[in-house]
C-alpha cells in the first residue's frame, strides 16, 4: 500500500534558468514548477493565455495560473481513501485538470525549496501550451467541462481526455509537459514529486 500511495499522492527548489535555448531563438516566457507535497503543477503567466485558448475566460483577474492533472475521483475528493488510490493505480481511470489562480508572483506563495523556475524558447513554450490544450475535454460547443468537487484546494477542476494509471501519475504528466516544451527530462522516472524535482536539480548541475 505504501507504493500505491506514493504513486497516487505523487499524482523544489527555485534554481533559476534551467533551459538554455538556441542562440537564434529568443526566450518567450518563464514557467514555474510548483511542489504541493506529493503533487506538482506548472504555473504560467496569465498574460500569455491568448495562446492557451481553452482558458481564455478562466480567472481573468489572476496574474498567474497553475495547471495540474490527476485522477478524477481521488483528486476531486475532500477525503480521498486508499480504495480510490488502489482503483486509480490498478487500471486506467478518468482524470481532471486543476486550474489554480495566483494574484502575485509564485514566489509569494511557495517556499524556495518548493518552486523551480524554467525558461523556455518560443517554440517550446507554444508546444507546452498545445499540450495543455489537448488535455482538456470539450463539450459540443467547444467549451471546457467543469467538474464539481468536494475539495477545498481553492481552484477549479475540469474534465480531461486523458487516463490516469500506475505509470502515468500527476507528476509523470507534469514531466511530459516539461519535455514537450523542450526541456530534457525523463517522464518515466517522475512517478513522485520528489523524483521530478530531483531530475530538475540534476539538470541544472549538468549546465
């Protein structure tokens, strides 16, 4: 059960610029990887969301938005149970995206050891946004689908088209997004938030 719990609950340190773009490609934007105990999410500037079409109307007053992903039942429950964790790990289950607003710089909300800043080039940043766009389920009108939740996390949940399973935790999803943006990381080794953050710190040392 300990291994199962690690996987489901696994769904930093702010270390500066980890991605070195090609000299001919200008930097577009920074992103931030936030660690919430077992879970991780990616924080983006709200001003860049013209390119993230599905979230144009979500939290218009926020300066930053965090996007995370996880099992539908477990992630949205106020009191998640071992049974929920077991179900999520043993076979593919439905999933949701969590969108959280921040009204100041992310460093105002997270300790230094729980926030990592990455800088992506324009092409990589747009690929990251497309990765998010593809994950949201849409209704017949092309709108994202809100999900009611008992959780008091302070954000909003939306239905995802992806499936959650043992080797695709929330942290693997985050790692895949980072890799989509062009940063060299191995999603398979990011089953927990600690695994993910460890990889990011090691890549900094490599640079």
